[in-house]
C-alpha cells in the first residue's frame, strides 16, 4: 500500500475556497444539497456501468445515500454506495479545477461579496462548499470493483493529504468535521428539514436513523435518542415522472439546481410527457444566467439522458442543437435500448424524433415568455440572445420560429439595447416600404454612426443596427421574414423603391448629369483600387462612402474573415 502523500491545491482552488467560505456563508445549508447531489450522480454512474457489468454491485444493489452525525466527534457524514473513485480520480476531481471557463471566472471576480457569491454560484459550488461549515474534511472512497480504498483529507487551506486505506463497502463517505458554532448540523430534526427542502427530488432514498423521544425517569428530563432503525427522508421518486400537479415550484427549482450544477433558480421550464410513436418525458429548463463557458466548444452539454428512469449519460449533445446549448434538464425515453451508446445516438431516428420534439418545446416556451413576460424575455435575450442567433443557420426547419424570437438594436430607439423584433419592425414600416433594412458593423457605435444611415434617418425609415460577431452568419441564412426581404443598406445600388417620389428621382438625375466630370476624375485617380465610382443619394451630410457590391461580402464580413486568417 502507498504511504501518505501531501499535495498542494492548485492556486485557483485556494482562492475559490476562501471566496466560497466568505461569500456563501449565509447559504450554508446548501452544503448538504451539493454533497447529496454528488452522491446521487455517483449512484447514477454506477447503475449505468453496471448495465454491462453487474458484478460492480458486489451483492449490494440497493443504492442509497446515508446522512448521519456524531455529536461527540462533532462530525456530519454523507455516505453513498455509488461508483466511488480511484486515486487519480480523487486527485483530479477534488484537488484541481479542470473546468472550462475557469479563467473567465477568475477574471470576473470583483471583490464585492454579494456579486462574487453570484459568480461562484454560476461557476458551480460543488464539493468545496463543504468548507463553509467544516474546518476539516475527510473523504474515504472505494471505486466499484477495486480492492484499494483512498482517504483524502484537507483543512481547506493550502493542501490535502492522500493515502491508501481500507473500506468494506464500495462508494464514498464524506466526513465533515464541523467548525465551531455549526452545531445546528448535529441536530436530527434540522438535518431532516434541510434534506427535505433541498433534496427531496433525489431519485434514490436518502436515509437517516430514526429518532425517538425517550421519557426520563418519573416523566422528567426526556430527550431525543437515535434508534437503530432507518428512515427514508425524501420522496425518492424521479421528479420528472411525477405528474405536474404534484410538483411544487420549489421542487422544480431544486431539481434544476441538481441537474444543472447551477446555484440560482431557472428562468423557466417546460415539463411534458409525450406519447405516440416515441414515448418520452422531458423536463427542460432555461437558466437565468449564462455559464462562463457558453462559448467554449469543449464545454459539457446540458441534457441528461435516462431510459426508463435509468441514467444513461450526461452531455447528450445529440438531444439539443448547438444554438440551444444553454438548455438544461432530463429526457427519459421509454423506447431506447438501455445499452444505447453515443455512437448509436449519433444516427438513431428515434433520437432525432425526440430531439425535434424537445426543440419545439423549448422554442414554444421561449415564444410564450416573449409574448407574456417581456421583461423576463429581455433578461433571457441579454444572456443567450447571441447563441440563439446561431439558430437560423443551424436549424432550417425552425428558421421562421427562431427568427420570430430574435431581437435587434435599431434606429428606432437608437440605443444598444436589442429589443426590436422583426415583427415590431414590420409593424412600423412605411406603407410603401418593401424591405427590412439593416446595417452591420464591428461595433454598435460604428453601425449607429454609419454615413449609410443618413438618407434613412432623413426619411424616417427604421434600420436594424447589427454589431454582434454572429450577425453576419445569421444574415447569411436569414434572408427574409414574413415575405419581407432583409436588405443591407451598405451593399449594391441603393434602391429605395416606392419610398422615393418622382421629384426625388428628377433631382437625382440632374445631380448625376452635373457630376459626370467629377466622377471621371475620381475614377482616374483611384484606378484599380475600386470597382466603380457612382453618384449616390444615400448620403445627406457626408461627401463620400465605400459600398460593397450586391453580391460581394459586406465590408464587415470581409474584416471578420481577414481577422480569422481566411
Ligand atoms: P460537479 O458535481 O459539478 O462535477 P463537484 O465539485 O460537486 O462538481 O464534484 C467534483 C467531482 O468529484 C465530481 O464531478 C465527481 O467526479 C467527483 N465526486 C464528488 N463527489 C463524489 C462522490 N460522492 N462519488 C463519486 N465521485 C464524486
Ligand atoms: Mg456536484
């Protein structure tokens, strides 16, 4: 067996621990939630691995989580008989932060406790939250099927120790040596209340020893004593399989925090049972905050796949398209085989059908928020709008639906806030106006101050101001909405169509005649550098501007491609 080894925490872990202890103290009850959540995940993983290797159960297939305490030792213990961890797994999972988005997280910290508490929540609280109430944590774990057990211990400062040990049952035991003044966690009633409040939705039983009131001698000095009998504290049924009317808002919220590893309540959810060709249940959430790694290609996806209540896999990327990658939740299929692999998911028509149905649910949910709760929708847009803009390019079948959900800045309010829907734009169009006009630029200021806008401002025609990187890609696939063409005001000949009256046209002709000489001289001077020089009517104040050809890349896209090395 290997002797005791001391290892240092990653610098980031140290920083995170300090922040956590100070910023989350007022939420200390969540420690139990986090440890129970991990225990539940560990049971899910074991169940899944055991599908193809049931010797992993080691004659103990009744998966459960046990919460216990020892008043004299002042310890609180959360134990599971789930998958457990090998030595390297302990070191990697508990001693380091390997998460994507770590850098962004640390860059965003402000030093303001309330703000940082929110950031930590978004980043993920997890195992380290133990140190909010414990000044020493001992973790003893044995991986299913292995002989060697591992003991990890730390006081949450600079380092931890790791050594080989013995453990009869498989799984993980987390022992919290409580800080002074945390005696409330040594109270049977209090613990049961916390477990019911935060972890009722956990699918496997959470057990504690039953307590009984024991009368004292002559009916005096009675007290609560712990018996040897187990009692299940939670409902212990899959929340998503219960009927909607039996689930409270709070239960939906707590379940969300478990599946998403998020700290805040979700913005909205949709829960449905689909019957017919494909039978499945979906419970899908829209978070209220974007995670730090929303733009990280390596990040984990948000959907957990179950088959008949058995956990199959996390990050089932086949179940949600990229542009809805912020959606979290579970899908539980009644039809897929239990031994379904990522490869099978890849080209399964059943999975495709489940995905299509789920996407419709999410888009429907978003439409509902947009229509009925505009303020919530504004918050949603702020967090996830740029991701949703990837939609029309990725999901042709739902292009119109997605287009209806998009919001833009425009010359109507002339602010950077993206709150103009294409529908609202169309409602405000001039009677003679035929196209939806837009301009793209690197920044909002550049779009807003573009000389191309002059004639539109003069005539009072609204123009969408687009300055997100993703806008160019969006416009590549979104070319019209409700029969109205989307038209760049910076490309090709400006044809305002019926928006121009006869007098305008007459005046323009005269200007063109009188400027002929000038145009020839400019052409000669610029030579090969330009394709053409024309008299324009799009400007009212500026003397000249650059225009891309009708079929050329826009100036902005050309700049983006150049920056990307293409
Ligand atoms: P998260 O749950 O978001 O991954 P945590 O900090 O809660 O983050 O846990 C980190 C990792 O440690 C988990 O992903 C898991 O691999 C491992 N882990 C924690 N608790 C347990 C447990 N009880 N059994 C097995 N593995 C665990
Ligand atoms: Mg966790």
